[in-house]
C-alpha cells in the first residue's frame, strides 16, 4: 500500500495563494506512473473532486477549479502539487490527494481562508 502525505495547508487571507503537496512513500514504481487526484471536503459538505494528473503529466480539472488551481507533479520527488490562487472563504476545506489504482489516500491538509 502506498502512503500519501499532504502538506502545505494553512490560514490565508482571501485573495491569497497556497501550494499543497502530496508526497508518496513508495519507490515511485506505482506513484509515478498512475493518476493522482486532488479532492476537498468542506465542513458539512461532500467530498468533491478538483483536479487529476496522469503519470505523463496530462491534467484535467473540474469546471470551478479551472483558472485558479493548477495540478503538477515532480516524479523525481514522488510528489504531486496543487497550486491554488485567488482563494476565497468558500475554498475552506480539508484537501486530500488520492492515488489510482491503489485508491490510497492521505490524511488531508486543512486550508482556511479568512475574509
């Protein structure tokens, strides 16, 4: 089982930016070649998909994330990133990364955006 660790969350003012990281514990043989997705879950709301990236770097975003969120990966570091800009209070949530096909999840990182 591949373990994922998210980091980079914190408290930011509206309009600010954050870069989240998702680091994998394996040697890279699984993580580097498979799809990684970012999700978030706001208080009282369902988990929602934000973006995905293939092992080759092809990206896909849900509509509301386009233009503000950028997913990228550095396979040499076994890490996937989520760059977020123009953050608003509605972006407050716990952010998770997920690896296919093992369906591995991290523990999440809290993002809080103040108005």
